[in-house]
C-alpha cells in the first residue's frame, strides 16, 4: 500500500499474496496463480528501497517515541505542557537501574515520564528519563532537533516559553527554532493553511500528529540510509517530503528522509530527516541523545533482528532480543545501534500498543513523593535551574533606559557608518547586477565594459569595515601576545616598540567598541 504498483508491481503482489495465502488452503490455487505468486516472491523491484526491495516486504513499522534525558523533571514537564500543549501520558518510579539501559548506563534509581498528545499506541510521544543524582548530561551532535506543528498559536507558545525562562526563539521566516530543557532544540513549523489575520499560526485539524519529524546528523549518509532501509525496513520518502514543500527548500537542502509511511499519507508517521555532518567527520553521540523506539509486528521484528545479527558487526547489537512475559502477552524487545552509534529500541507492536493503551492514565508525577525519595537517597530532586544558554546576561530595554547617553552615541555612530558605506553597497549591487546580466546573456562587450576594479575595491572596503567593527579577534593578535612575552623577558627593540604602539591603539578600539 505504500508503493506505486507501476513502480514495483512484484513487491505489491508479494505482500498482498502472502497475507492471502495465510488464510486459504493451498489446494485452491490454479497453476497460473502460483506462477503469479512466484513472480512476486522472486526478483526485486528496481529502484525500490527498504527491506522489501530485496524481496522481503514493506515492514509495518511505526515510530513510537524518542527518549530524552531530564536533569530537572518538574521544569521539563512544565515546559512541554505550557509551551507545546502536551500532557503527561503516564509516569513510573523505578527503584533499580534498567537491565536494558533505558535510563542509560547509570546504576541508579530513575523515573520515566511519557508526554505527548494522545495515547502512545495512536501517536508519537517523548519519554523523559530522570536519573536520581544525575544533574547534567554532556550534549552530543547527532540529535539535531525535533520538529512539531503546534495545535495552539505560535505566539502563545513562545510567550509561555519566555515566562519559563526559555528563549528567545530564532525565526527564519518559515520555521521557528527554540531551545528547551537540557539543550534539546525544537523546530516549530506552521500548520498548513492555519494562520490568522496577523499571520500567526493557529490550531488546525490538519495537525492530527503534531510531531513532524526528527532531524539527525550522520557521518555517512549512504551508510545510514542503507541501515534504516535495508535493515530496519523503512522506505526513503525524500521526494515526497520535498513535494510537500514544508519545511522550506533551504531547510531541506542535503536532507534525505526515511520512515515507515510517507509524509501526509494519512498514517501517523514521524520520519527521520538525515543530514551528513560537515566534512563527513564522525558524529559525537552522548547519553544525552537517548534512543529511538520503533514498533514492528513480532514476526517482522524477529526478521529485522536476525538480519542485523547475521550481516552486521556485533557492535550493532546493544541488547540481544528478549521475550518478556507480560500480562497481555509476550513482548519482544531488542536494542540495536545505527552506524553512528544512535540506539534504536525495537518492540513488538501487538503487546506494546496494548500495554501502552492500558498504562496511559494521564496522571503526572507526585512531586511530594519525589522530594521524599530524593531525600531518602541523599540526592537532589533535580538540577538547579540554569540560566538558558541562548538568553543574554543583560536586558536590552533595561540597558537603554539605564544608559541613554551611551545608546544615543551608539546610534549616532551607527548612522555615520551606514551613511558612509551605503553608497558603496548600492554602487556594488548595481555593478553586480550588470555583471550577472552580461554573464547570463554571454555579452562579451558588456563584460569588458564593466568596472571590475570598482567592484573589487568596493568589496574590499566593505570587508575591511566588517572586520574592523565586528566583535572578533583583531589581526596580529598572536604576534602581539608574543611581543608582550618578549617584553617580560627584557627584550627591547624597534619592532617591539611598534607592536606595543599597535597594541595600545587596538586596546583603545576594543574599549570604544565595548562601550558602544
């Protein structure tokens, strides 16, 4: 059903006939039908991707949740409820470390809090793991951001974030980026066709699944796509994601999309957006990254696990396949690792979905009980509330009010600088447009007539002005530090005197810049 019959007819035949065969006596089939089935079971569709591209089938998987770490659980829960409009699905206090490292590699009591928009058998969720006694997690590079299409107005969400001390958010016109608890980044996307008269995003029925995608950095894009499609049975939906035109084309540059259902397919799908890390260098993966949970039918999970165990190096298996006897049946669970070291939790869908549906009672943590447990264990209940990293130590409006004379001077200086260089910028822009037209039309005479010297000089002038006025290291800083060391060693020469004078001038310039 996820594949066009014209693109991979044998795939469709194989998947459909397998299900039909399981329900009917073998003797009922005429020879022609057996040949048709055999055609579907043999050969593979050219250009198909995913596990069934090799004659196995489109796996009926689902992205269930992502595990995040919480150093201050109460602060995290408040954020997800107030800013994103989520609710607590269920909460568990666990007195012993998880045997399959659900709470990472910490030998401590811990808690698990699921937050989301609907029961986990129906929608995506986040799992917040809190380790008693652990107050911080070193950040990794693989988990770039989590994207959502909010059900409430964007302005309301950002206002709530500011009141909790998170922000300011950054916007590029098509999406808004906000850093939340423990440094996790969120991309807030507009809900299609849902804006009010002032351009604010508003709730819409289109956001049935507010989670849009998870964006990951990878070292080798080809290796990652092969792992998620060939071994986990996902399908590449990059083209479908581009056709959807949201997020923007800039956001999608160099990104490949994999998942179990196409974007806007009508199924709950939260695909993975994969982007290659700059330079193709290894991606640092820390316990902060958590892990990704995927549900699969039991038979398909066994096939996925066996294939990884047989065809990939042993380090791809974090915890071997287990069969847990639960009240609702046998739960299969295995933890595997992708090429960059990100963990994926594979669970059997039938029992997991039923268990989640039963366990989701929408009751949050008992904060009084947690304080008692923390005191009994002699550990803090959570980290001290840190000042968000993307909030300046000063408040701009307060500074303007308290230092009006300084800002008046700064404004005058800025106006002089702009006036001085505006002409150069406009002249350059005009010349560059002429040059572009000449190149586009192949007009050699027009190219020869262009004043390239003016363009070069104008660019140098702008570069010089930028380098002079941006807060950055000044040229020759290493040489100046050398001069200071030589002066301390009693070395005096003409070069040293020149450098000392230059240092004094640049120190004055730094002081002036800081004041402005």
